[in-house]
C-alpha cells in the first residue's frame, strides 16, 4: 500500500474539515475513559487466548484434515443427543399446531424411539446486513418458545427447540453468532438488554464506524475504539506474520455490538461453542455459518465458488473441489497434505468469533460501490473512496485464512491445493444469499428448511428496493442442477424471479418441494419465508449502518409477523400448515396417510409448478397491517463529523 499517498490524502481531507474534527481525533480521553482503557489493557492483552493466534502443544493425536465423505465423529455423536432431545419439544410443538384429525402426540410417541423416522428440521437465516439480522431476529423470536406469548394460539414458538440445525450467512450469521457466543441467549433477552447490563450489545444506534456509546460499561470514545481495533489486529499480524485484511477490523468492530464481553471479547473463538455446556448437551441446534472461496480480484459466478461452512468443530466444504474439513480449533497451523508435520507447532485462537462472522459478511466492496448513493457527507465519501481505491489495488477485500489448511490436500480436485493462501468472502457473493448449502447435504438428512429471506433483490425499478424476490433460491437451485459442482445435493424446483413476483410467492410463506416423488434424491421441503411489510417497511438498505432502538424493534416485530403471518391472523390454519410442512417427509417415511388438513395446506402454500415469467413491471409491496410509527429512521451515520474522524483515525492506524 502506498502509505505516503494515503497520509497525504488524509492530511488533505482533514485540513478541509473544521478544527473540531481534528479535536475529535486528538482529544484527551476523559478520566472515566482512561480508567476503562486501563481496565481493558490489564485484562485482554495478557489473556492466553486473545485475538492473537498463539502456538500451543499439539494434542497427542495431531490435527488432520478429513475427507468430506461423511459427517465428523463429533457431529455424529452430538446428533444422537440433539435428535433425542428434540423429541419432547417437537411433540409439544406439533400438538400445539392443532393439526385437526391427526393425533400428533400419538404419532411422535410411536416413532420417538426411531429418530430417523422423526422430522429433521433446519432453519436458515439469509444475509442482508442489519436488515437481515433484525428481520431474522423477528423470525427466530417467533420460532422460540422462550419468547413471551410465542406458545399462544396462532404462534410458532417451539420450532427452534425442535430444530437440529440453525445456519446463518452474513447479517444472518451475526444473529446466529450473537445468540451462540452469548450463552445461547434469546432474541427477547438481547433486545431487552440495556447498555448498563450488556455494554453495547445490539445497540445499533451507534454505527459500527463510530463505535460504542461512551457511557455504557465499555467507555470508549471513537478514537479509543479504533485504537483498540488497531492494537488487536496489529498484534495478530505481528505474530508469525499472519496476513491481516480489512475483515479483521470489520470482525473486531462487529464484535462490539454482538459479543457480550468487554471489548467485544477478543478471546472468544467459534470453536469454543463446542465447549458450551448447553450446546454440548444437545440443548441447542447446531450453528453453521457459510462463506465462499474467492481469490483476490476474482469475480464469482454462482456455479463455481467453493462453498465453505464453519461449524463448532470444523471449517471445510462438501463441494467436489476442496472436499475436506479441517479442525477449526487448530486453523492457523501449517497443514500440508492434510497433516501438521512433526517439525511444526500447532496454533490456536485464529478462529475468533468476530472474524468468523466478519468472514461470512465481508461486504466491503459493495459498501464502497454503494457509498456514493447514500446520504453520507461528501467529505466522508471522498476519504473513503480514496482509501478504498488504494486497498482495492491490493484487492484486499477478502478474509485471509492463510495458511491454507487445504494446502496439498485433494490435489486433483482442489483448485487451491497449490496455494498456501486461502481467501474467503461473504457467503452471499455467489447469489446464494440463504445458507442452504450445508443443509442440503445428503449426509445431514434434513427434511424441512425454514428459509428466512431478507435479501435486497429488488431495486426501485421493480417498484420498491431491497425486498427479496427469490433470487437466492434460484441460485441454489441452479447450482443443484450443475453436475460439476452439485456433488449429490438435491433441491426442489424453483421458478424464475418474475414468477415469484407475479404469483406473490415473495409476499407470503411458500412451500417448495412438497411432492417428494417429483425429484430424485433426498431433497428437503423448503418453507420460504420472505421479508415483506406487515407493520414496518423493513426494506432498509444493507448499507444503512445505524438504527435507533424503536426502529430496530419495529423491524424485529415485522419479522415476527412475516414468520407467523401476523400471529396466524391472516390465516388461522397457518400454524397447522407449518406443522404439516415439518411432518411431511416423516409421514412419507413411516407410510402414514397425509391428514386432510395437510392436503388443504399443501394446496394453499405449495408452489404448484405454475410459471408466469412475464415481466411484472413495477409492483409495490403494500403493508398488510397498520404501520408502527418510528420517529427518526436510521441514517447512514448519526454524526457525520464523528464518522469522518473515525474513518480517518482508522486509516491512520492501519498504516
Ligand atoms: C383447532 O383447529 C380447529 C379447526 O381446524 C378449530 O376449530 C379450533 O378452534 C382450533 N383450536 C385451537 C386451540 O386453536
Ligand atoms: C402477551 O399476551 C397478553 C394477552 O394477550 C398481553 O396482555 C401481553 O401484553 C403479551 N405480552 C407480550 C410481552 O407481548
Ligand atoms: C447459560 O445458560 C444456562 C441455561 O440458560 C444457565 O443455566 C447458565 O447459568 C448460563 N451460564 C452463564 C455463564 O451465564
Ligand atoms: C450480558 O452480560 C451481563 C453480565 O454478565 C449479563 O447481566 C446480561 O444478562 C448479559 N446479556 C445477555 C443478553 O446475555
Ligand atoms: C473443549 O472441548 C474439547 C473436547 O471437545 C477439549 O479437548 C478442550 O480441552 C475443551 N476446552 C476447554 C477450554 O474446555
Ligand atoms: C457449473 O460448474 C462449473 C464448475 O464449478 C462452472 O465452471 C460452470 O460455469 C457451471 N455452470 C453453470 C451453468 O453455472
Ligand atoms: C469462476 O468464473 C469466473 C468467471 O467466468 C472466472 O473468472 C473464475 O476464474 C472462475 N473461478 C473458478 C474457481 O473456477
Ligand atoms: C463428491 O466429490 C468427491 C470428490 O470429488 C467424490 O469423491 C465423491 O464421489 C462425490 N460424491 C458424489 C455423491 O458425487
Ligand atoms: C508456518 O510456516 C510459515 C512459513 O511458511 C512460518 O513463518 C510459520 O512460523 C509457521 N508456523 C508455525 C506454527 O510453525
Ligand atoms: C464516489 O464519489 C467520489 C467523490 O465524489 C469519487 O471520487 C468516486 O470516484 C466515486 N466512487 C464511485 C464508485 O462512484
Ligand atoms: C500434491 O501436490 C504437491 C505439489 O505438487 C505434492 O508435493 C504432493 O505430494 C501431492 N500430494 C499427493 C497426495 O499427491
Ligand atoms: C429480482 O431481483 C433481481 C436481482 O437479484 C433483479 O435483477 C430483478 O429485476 C428482480 N426482478 C423482480 C421481478 O423483482
């Protein structure tokens, strides 16, 4: 990077601003803030598992890469616990869904002992920045029996407790990560948490560019916040020359909003979820995040990016390319041909939770491209444009996972086998913006996927921007037809986006793949849950970085309505229909007659194969219910000058 030219640009930018800007950057920290910083400095940098990956003694069985020809032993034994733990939740849930003429309790009781007969449920939460986090949070709150009133008539609480898998991508990954890294807390507890108890957890009014509010338990000014980001990332790059990238800063910054620990918990790792008591006991679903393999500067097309997943034990891919899994805890070690040679040390601490969440959401390139269309101040635009153009020359808009754990692994099929570098990007860059890939692996035997879609597919040309129109499902469907890459995955037929819009499949829950005799293989039934307006126009831009709590809660409430069809008020049978979707594959396996109400449901909610591919023109999504009033809608940054200072400080520190 051309350091001197950046300094020059910054100096110029700063001289354009008034003196308060310089003061904002260089102001003395308050006494309170200084105390907080000292407290942090005493606590974090000396911690054995800080943000800096460190050498440890290799375990007696040295870590190896395995072929992706099955599940890990850890997942297999965890599944035994989880599948049996879901039985009683599922019984309670299905009984409550009121499937008329069907004794759900008796059905579960007679098949409980044979877990492979029982429904295997997964939930997938799409990408889309803070919009996806919040809309997804509304849906998860609706599915969670811990949410007040979620087990009343018309509600879907208990679906989460019945689920085996919970996958997240990008903004959806922040949601999943935030629940799991915080002791599997609930959405309700997260939105009830106050800055006093939980620092700046889910306080989105403080833009990530500005950092946490000075005044919570994490008393940091914007400059101190960037100082903290810089120190932790710098320590990583100085240790054994680990490559760092913008994603390290991004992930550290995200952690301040998502991880309930001082300074965003620099020592928390994704693999530590495996040691979470509740998770290990099978009392939670299995959290999975996804990312795409992409070399710097390469353009992804939907069909050819390797899809990676992060689960608590492993990082890897079922794709026929890499086709392997590495033990996540030891990523950062020098694996060659699937082994860490005896002359090499083992590394731990690379898989920081924020870094994993940041990897799945590395959307900087889009941020840059979209900056000029936001209401950001011109000065900020020029500073960022200049800075990022320089970073762009490095094509550093990736997350660096070097050393490549899959170096010399599967030479014949792995296009990256000869490369010591592994670089990953936002899981939605290949248009598969819903994390379905891990859930359609035949070895996981998932029966039904609740696919919560908060994608921003539409533009103003379609009538209104930032609503989903099925693009993510289309991408996964197309990939499942590509013989070179699909590797045994099966996915139900999905129509084109014009059909989605013309038939309104983007405005209400729609079931795909109801008739399993229609395709070969083990395709799950997909319950598509598209973001659509009920009580709030939740089509906020992916690049809106700040939301006050009223707007946050309105989007979450809208997401709750999206998932429940407004508590079942738009269709009193909807809960029964959800129950039918959950049961569908299981009924087939056990040769049980499909109840009449389920047949009615499938007529109502299943896509029946009809196409209408004519251009729908401009269609406006109109609200289904009375809108919640939110006084000040989110803006790009709450305090323009503060943000300029923040960016300038960040760039300054990165040099
Ligand atoms: C169950 O569904 C039937 C109609 O199928 C309805 O008459 C009944 O009120 C429902 N019960 C509850 C508790 O919602
Ligand atoms: C739960 O439902 C009751 C009765 O409808 C209502 O009074 C209460 O406000 C609801 N609680 C929440 C947290 O929504
Ligand atoms: C984590 O949650 C479990 C179950 O809700 C609770 O029993 C436990 O005390 C919590 N642990 C911590 C450290 O808060
Ligand atoms: C965050 O941590 C604090 C202190 O341990 C705790 O009181 C609070 O309940 C936690 N918040 C959430 C949402 O888990
Ligand atoms: C976490 O669990 C693994 C086994 O799954 C064990 O080897 C490791 O020591 C545990 N780590 C901690 C910090 O408890
Ligand atoms: C199918 O996959 C291969 C390999 O990943 C890729 O090169 C090709 O472009 C894909 N075809 C389509 C139509 O996407
Ligand atoms: C994917 O396709 C793009 C466009 O055709 C190409 O530039 C890129 O090299 C391909 N990547 C892989 C891994 O095949
Ligand atoms: C998946 O890909 C691997 C590696 O190329 C191959 O060995 C395996 O047979 C494939 N599986 C299926 C079901 O096609
Ligand atoms: C891994 O290899 C690189 C050189 O390729 C070296 O700099 C680094 O120290 C090695 N890491 C360990 C843990 O031995
Ligand atoms: C955005 O605006 C800045 C300043 O007006 C300009 O220098 C830059 O080229 C623009 N970037 C894009 C991607 O349009
Ligand atoms: C993979 O390729 C590397 C470099 O060509 C070679 O050294 C290694 O032996 C190969 N591994 C296998 C298992 O063929
Ligand atoms: C659907 O979304 C795509 C972008 O993913 C957009 O190009 C297309 O115009 C949209 N179509 C409709 C009908 O909304």
